[in-house]
């Protein structure tokens, strides 16, 4: 049996069990909708303008935050990775800040910045800087010294070594960091929408649907949309990474 | 001696200077938003050790938060390792559930908060469910991956020593999979802390997250910062415990640092 057939059997089985559990009355049909109702709701939402605005608001905040985080984290990582003194000096600060879950800063950020989109973006940047920065520092540690020495003996200066040798060989790791950060940024954006009482956003939509009338069909449809976005981003970045860095010999993580 | 002193100075000077600048600036500006660090520490001591409501802070907030985080995480560890081992050992298991699991894993775990609010309400069941759902995928999928890395030398060796069937999983498969499993455990631990905070920020019934929101609502920023610091300490402590366990259980591994890069937070 080919793999794709098994894939489809698995998915069909999942929906059949879900539908069956609801039909048999094992759970309350009012609180747990069967999959065909969720699918119908999903189809309605996709063409619904106000839901589209919610999705766009969330995706836009995410899409603005991620490049900013890359712009901060990669230079910072290169700096801290290549200057041992700077690394030692900032280590205590970094180790102090890192364990604080980024979402714990949401109430503070709401007070300092307000409840608007800038709060989403600021916190998403803050949260996504860490994985990219750590992966960059790590990558600099892992650089083959032979490459650096070769470049040096060809007369490359510090900056040129950085641009021509260090950065390219660090890229696969940096990219893994970006992939992790893409997921984290989305989590932070949605959480800010919950807590800040945002006007727009997929998080706001789902929370409003759950708290008011307990419309699980709407909540699940929104969850499927968020999941699809998360899946496409992760899968897209992973494929892109595999394609761009096929020359790389480093073992890249899968998580 | 001198070198050690220099190293110590180098290591701590920036943090100390930053905290010092914060202290002076906050005292001079008198801003209620950013209270000086010494005040935050005093506030923390009063909240958790010396003040009148110390007992309530522990029994109503800190311990419930910790229990939910660790409880949810441990449930995920059990489910993830058992199901992951079974799926990793079976020839076609992952082909049936792979796409479904990949999708479940890609759902931003905080999206499950509204789902479980409808199903379970605002209390502990909802928070536990969110933490379990959010943390189980990295453990499960890393276990599947790890179980599949058992190489032919390991299986042949075990076979030539006539390792009995019932000891096969425990003494061959799981040890070989352990580095991968630990990578999953680390990722999921930071997700567990994050989801604990989020579920409490939204389901404002008890816990550290709830304290954060109520301090924000009452505009008591010193209290808010104190709880943030506590969350940092908890996150650090849980991660440190896990690292100790990992070091202990993976002593025999020749080189593990290639697995370390994925521990994103």
C-alpha cells in the first residue's frame, strides 16, 4: 500500500471517529460540533470579510516582527559569537532575561505601549530574537577553523572573514533559529490579542467566540486556519532551508 | 587568583552596571511603571516570605501554577514516550497518523486556550489540557525520531547477546533514543511554562499569570515586576533541573553538543 493511501486512511479514520463519537451522543452535540459542521463553518469564515481582517491583522503583525527580529538577532549573535569578551560580559544579562517567558511581559507591555498592534509587534520581536541569536552564536562556535585560517592566509581581514566565511557557514543554523522564532512570534501575537483586548486578530476572534456563546464550531474553524498558517510557514521554511543549504554538511535539527 | 577575579568582574560587571543604572534612573525619575530593582526585591520578599498574605500566595498561586506546569508536562512525557515508542517501532504507524500529527503540532498551542475554555471552563482542567496538548507533540515526534535512530550495530549487538524480548525496549531502544527524547523534553518544558502563564492570563482564576493581570489592573507595577522575576526564577530552575537529569542520564554519550542547538525558548 503506498504511503499516501495510508495517510488518507489515517485522516479519514480520525474524522470518522470524531463524527461517530458526536453522533453516538458520547459528547454533547451542542458543545462539541461534528467535523462536517466545523468544515461548513470554515467555508463560511474563509469568505467572511471581517474574519479575513482578523487573519490579516495577526499575520501582518507576525510578518513585521520576524524580519525586525532577524535584523537585531543576527548582528547581535555575530558580535557576541566572535568577540569572546563581549560574550562573557553579556552572558549574565542574557541568562537573567532568557528564562522569563516572553508572555509574562504582556501586562507590562500593555501598560508601557498600549493595547494596539505595536504591542504585538514589540513583544513578538523580543520573543523571537532569542532563538535566532543563540543559534547564530552557536553557529559561530561551530565554524571550521580551517576555513577561517585559509581565508586569513589569503589576506582577508576580520570583517571580510566575517562576511565571506563566518556568515555563510552560520546560515543553516541561523535559519533553524528563524524557523523556531516564526512559531514563537505567532504564539506571542495571538496571546497579546487575548490579553490586550485587541480589536482585530484571529486570537481575539477565537476568544470572543469561546467566552460569549461557547461556539466551539467557530473556535475550531479559527484554530484550523491558525494551524494551516503555522503548518505552511514551518513546512515552507523547512523546504526552503533544505533547498538553500543543500551544500551544507551540518546536521540540522528537526524540531 | 587574579585571573579568576578578572573573570568574575568580566562576567558580572555588565549586569551589575545595568541594574545600577536602572536603580538610579528609576529612583531619580520616580516612575511608577519601572520601579527600582531594590523595591522589586523588597516587594517579592514581602509577597512570598514575610508579608501577611504569604501563605495564600503559595497555596493559591505559586504551587498551583507549578503543579499545573509539571503535572501537564509529566502527562505529556508519559503519553509522548509511550505512543512515540510504539509508533517509532511499528513499520507503518506513522504513515497513518503522520500528517495529522504534523498539523496538530503546527497549531500555535495558545489557540487551544479558547477551545478548552468551551470544553472545560476556566479552571484547572482547561489549563492542564492546554499544557498537555501543547507539550505532547515535541516529545512524541522526537521519540519517534529517536527510536528510529537505533542503528544496526546496536540491534545486532543486542541480538548476539540474546537480549530477551521484554528487555529490548528498555535496554536497547530507549537508551539509543534518549538524546533525541531529551531535546524534545527541553523544548516542551519551555512551552509548558509559557502555556501555564497564558492559560492563567486568560482564565483569571488563580496562579501566577492571574496575579500578573490583577497587578496590572490595579496599577501596582512593583508587584507585577516581582511576579515576573519569580517566573524567571521558576523557568530557570525547571530548565536547570532538566539539564541535571539529562547530564546524569546521558553520561555515557560520547558527544552530545550537536543536539543542543534546538533548545529554543
